[in-house]
C-alpha cells in the first residue's frame, strides 16, 4: 500500500511528500488496522490573509474494509497541520482497534446468570423467563420522564429532541462516521420515514426504517363519541 499525496489548488513539494512518508508510519497503521486499502493525504491552502494562522489544511483519509476514517487539521504551515492531523488519525485508529478487541474478548452471559453480574436485575429461570415475585411484597412505583418504573431501577432516562433536515442514506452514513457513533437517526429524504443506520459486527452497515401499521394505529386510537339515541 502506498500513500497518495495530492494538492488542491496548490503545489506539493517533494520535501513535504517525504515528510508525509516519515510521519505516517504504514507498519504502525497496519498493526492497528490490518485491513487498510488506501491512505490519501490532501493539502490545500487558504488564500485569505486574515486566516494566516490556519492557511494550510491537511486532510488524511484512510479507507479499509471497515469504516472510513478521516482526520484533518489546519495550521500556519503544512508541516504543523500534518502533525496535528496525524495525531487525530492515530487516536481514531486506536479507538477502533480497542473497540474491536473488546468485542472479541467479551463473553456472552447466559440469561439465568445475569442476576449474578448485574445487581438489581429481575431473576430469570433456566429458560430465560422472569421468575414471578412474591405477590405479598409491595413494590413502589414511580414515574421517570414518560415511563413508570417499579422499584429502584436502576434506570436512567434521558429524553432529547433533534430537528434535522431529511437526507439520503449515503449522507446519513457519512454523518455517522463524522461523529464517530455506532448509529445515526435521520429522516429519509426519499421515503420520508424515520430511519436509523447502524454499524454491524462485521465491517458493514444496516438500516432500519419505521413505518406505521394502520391496524395497530386504529387499535390504539381513542374511541369515538357515544352513539346517537333513536
């Protein structure tokens, strides 16, 4: 794999290309992500003299069989911008590497053993079904947000409302990678449906669309007024 260095509306000197090869250690990168396909470095220059302290921008794009990783930075010269972008890239690679290692090393806990690891959770039998509690025990009920909770929980409820313009699936995938999350909620601009894209265990993605079932909506609708007397 080679590093491709290109300039956008600016010339890239040979000295800088050699510095890129020294700064971005391919052997180290491939240890953190062994499925790297390409590594691109783009250099651009801001002609506005008012932005002299951020006139040079470097964007590093790493493509592999997993998610695309981008790191960019701006500084007073291209060398300083490259150093900052390389640090960001290294941090993201380590984060992805640690996440994969954690997922592989995690052991699945049988349903019947969950109470041994999670205090306060409902007791389950060998089939994974809740064991009925003693009816004589009085369990207090409280309201948290829009939910009713029995006992002490533990439960954390956080409600958030976001306003977002409809977007395509490709835009949603890009936004998810940009913020570094494992899922991203959006409104599909083609179907107008509330949707979510998410990262699967392998290096691919999934998408879930929400649709309204007319029969279910009708069953939960409030009853109409009483019948008219004859």
